[in-house]
């Protein structure tokens, strides 16, 4: 791998700067791809952006940037997108700082900015060498997410299409699923979630799925699958509850239970009961309500355990006799159990508590 340090003036970087939003951002006379497929959209806050310009105006050094030289002689910006776009936007007149835009500066002030040297390492090498280097330099600055790092490896038309659906502000995935999703589209959270779901369906890792589809000309499979997940959620649980539904692994549920038949009206009645149980303190994990209804596993709910006081009261009431086998046991040899099972509406109350010996409780649990 070949890495060389270059000093390139701002004048050359801003030459030919064009921000075409979804169609990309270029500069350096059209030879620099400022926002490649693996990069995030512009996320600097105004204060960070302004400090970049103040640094340039004061002629203080900026951190080095990193470019990759492509086989066609053009370049991709590997690290430094936020600083580069800040500078280009300022020179283009998109914003001002301290009440002065670029056009308000004197000729000498403008020249000082345009001649400011940016320290840029340019790398040439194999894809594997470039990506290894990429992970190392990602230690500093506005760190990339795991999905952004994956995007750096599996670039191509398929990824560009996937980002169009999942990674833009106000994208199609956001439009249909914002109520059910957590995270940010531009930080690749939606794309990563969709890939996690479909990869789980196929029993593979996200990297495997992206590798298999990297050279596809479209991402129709991923997009149609994602729509199917959201449609299934809306049909199965038509009443939306933000506090309990947002951010759940709906795709994983769809993979496991999507072929089963459910009655939305019956589910809704049970959801209302379980939410009331949560409010009364009988269950402690309301996020588990939906998966519990799909597979019946009480562990999703974190059902409140009987308190030591409840257990002791039940033990005294039974006089130490296990109601299943009729034998006497010491308190520490017995376990608290629901008389009426939780699945049949039994509550975690002293009246519904019984003490069973370990063997009887195990036999009951295995039924």
C-alpha cells in the first residue's frame, strides 16, 4: 500500500464543488468524491462547522484528512468529509460566521482562506488494505458506526439503492416505519436494522448478506421484505402504542411468527390486560408484551416474583405441607408458585401464592 502526504490549498478543493444531495457531492475540479456511498450525510452542528472556518481564518492547523486514489485517477474522501463540506459551503456562501460571509471578506482575507493548505494523506492499494487502514483512522473524529464501516467495504449500485430507501432524511423507510424504528436514518440505523432482520431470516451475518448482494443492480429483495414486515405488524397489532412498540425487533418476530394466524381483536384485548398488569406492577418489562403474545414465553415479561413476605405467609398457611405431594418441608426447601397460572390470569398476590417442594414445582413447570 502506498500512502503519501500532500498539501492541497482550499482553492483547489472548492473548485468545481457541487452538492447534488442524493446524487453525491464532488469537488477538486470534479475529481474528488466528497461523499462516497459509505459516507454519512452532513451531520456537523453549526458550532462545529463554524470552528472549522475560524481555524482556517486564524491559519491554525486542521487535523489531517485521508483520500483514496481510485484506479481511474480520481479520488474518494475517506476521512474529513465534515471539514471539507464546511469549508466548501462557507466559500460558496451558504452560511456566515461572526456576521460575515465569504463575500463580505476583503480580497486579502479571501486569498488567505483560498491559499490555506489542507494536509491530506492519499492512499493507493488493494480494497483489503484500504479498509484495514479505514478502520484504523476511524479511531478519531466523528466516528463511523458499524454500518458505515460495512458500507465502506460493500460499495456499489446495490448499496446506493439501499441507501436511497433507508439512509436519507425523510426516506421511504422512514415514511412507512418511523413509528416502529429507533435510531437515525443518516447514521445508517434503519439500514442496519433492515439488514439484521433479513440476514437473520437467512441464518447469516449482515456482512454475508451485503457481500452476496454487493453487485446487484437493485435492492428490491431488501425493500420488499422490509415492507412485508411493517405491513404484518400493522395488520397484527393495528392499535399503535409508541411506548411499547417503538424499537422492537419486528423483523425477527416476523421471521419466527409471520406464518402463524393471529386474531388482532383477541390480541388487542390481551394487550390491554397486560398493560394494566404492568401499571399495577405485576410485570416489569412492557417491551416484552408483544413477543409474549406471539410465542407464549412468560420470560419476556419479567413477571414480578413473590416477595419473601408473601412466600412466608403462604408457608405458614400451609403449615409447611406441599399441596402436591402432601409432605412436610422447611421453608428454605420450598419455592413460591402461582396457584392460578399467570397465563390464565393469575396475579402475583399473597392470595395466589402457594409453596411447593422443589420436585413438585419442577414437575409442574415441565408440564
